[in-house]
C-alpha cells in the first residue's frame, strides 16, 4: 500500500522526470489552512524540516495561512524540529470548557503561539537569512470588523452570498495582508485578485501575525492593530486563501505543497461550491503530495482529524486518536524519503489536471 499520492503541474513534472526529487529544486513550500488536519502531515514535516531541506543551502520561502502558517513558521526557527514538536504536542492536547467562548479559545491559541515561539523564536523567524517566512492574514472591512456575533454573522452571510457569484467580491470585505521575513517574493507583491499589502515581519509582530492568520471568525476574536501593520481587525488568512489560488513563483524553481487532501479549495467560502476550483496555470510548477485514500482508510475512524473532533469526542478519545495519527504520519515521511533517495515512486506522479474534485 502506498501512503502517498502525488500530483504535479507540467513544469514540475518535467523537472522531476529529468532530475529526480532533490531539495535544491524547490524555492517554496506551501501550507494550507485546516486546523488539526495538519496532524497527518506531522511526520512528513519533521523529515522535510530536519533532513530534506536541511541538506540544501538554497533560499527557501514558506507561504501559509492559518495552521499552515503556524507549522511552516517553525521552519524559520533556529531549531525547526523542536518547534514543530512543540506545536504538535501542545496543539494535540488542547482542552476547553464545555462551551468555550471566543475569548477563551483566543487565549489558548495565544498561549500555543507563545509556547511554539519560545523566548527568541520571533526574532529568529524575522531575521532568518535563508528561510523567508510568509504569513497570510486578512484585514477585515465593514461588519466583519466586529466580534459581536449578530454583526459578524451578518457580515459573513453577505460575504458568502456574494462569493457564490464571484470570488472577486471578497475584495469588498477583506484585504490580504502578506507578512514576510526578508524581502517579499516578487510573485506575491503583484497579486491582482485581491487588494494585497506586504508587511515586514519583526520580532514584535511575528506572534500577532501568526495568531491573526489562525483567528477563525465566530470561533476566535479578531486580532487588532498588529505592530507595523495598518490599524484594524485581522482574521484567519484561510478566509481568502484556504488552499491558495495564485501564482506562487516567478522564474525557475519548484513549489512543494504537502497537503492533507488530493483536492484544492481556493477560499473558505468555496468549501460548499463544488464548481469553484483553482486555476491549473497557477500550479504548473507545483508538486502536491497528500496521504493516499488507502492510508487514510486505515486511520482510526477512517479519516484525518478536524475541528469537529472537539465537539464529537471526549478528551480521552480525542487525545488517543490524534496521537495515533501523529505516530502513523511517519509513514508519509518514509515513503517520501525513499523517493528522494532512490526515485522509487516518482513514476506514480499524476498530472495536476487529474486532481480529484472534492
């Protein structure tokens, strides 16, 4: 049984067929929103952070929203493995009261960010000369600036309705804020789909940017007035960029996208819109790797974790289930490592055009 399924655009496929799988080929790694779904990628992240990309001295950019931003920010730490281990350990053991408020969940999320960064992590990420961390958050407009549930619900309903007609309507409700360490990637500074503003990461705003990137509306409070950024209320970067639909890189180099699914949903409001798909042209240089359906079917409950587990499982059951997934995720790393070392399995890469609809 194969633990991985792989898809690539034509540029990436040609390069991989010609040169095999090498760390030096990649100039970016992407991480999607998804909350606890990322636990299935934990073992793979450990291999990528501590072995695969550690072999190369090439500059590498990360691009992430929400949980994807959190896990990839660990790559910018002086000790990436310690960071991703802290994130997995403490995230997978979070507990809340029976009916947690937005304030309670935001407070716990802030604790988690502080634990992952430690005393010096924010400065390490902001000043890393090789790993250029890019964190996406959304600056809210209109009713979406309020944490009062009736106003926020109304704003979200209007946004969802307009998005059904056109994804570009999101520009009326949000401004994409791209927090970046070092110089921002040129491919991301000229985005035209949404109003986009670049903000330099410093040791004083890394934590706030990460918290904002994961601040799900109605679940967490918005993050207000991030240092160095335009004043306002910031919310989950996955609202606009859930799985991303943008040109990732200019020029040479490939993009590695470890993902929990073999499908891509552009924005948060597109989850129910089965016809809304990403533009394949944006993925011409991307290698997407995801757990296979066979691998997922053998996990407890035949699925990967998600936020609903907080509601449907008691703590003991949830802790045991999530720990099993974290342990089993090493199989993805082992298979990817064999591909990198021997080339075995690269013949199974499918064209991006064959990627499944959700």
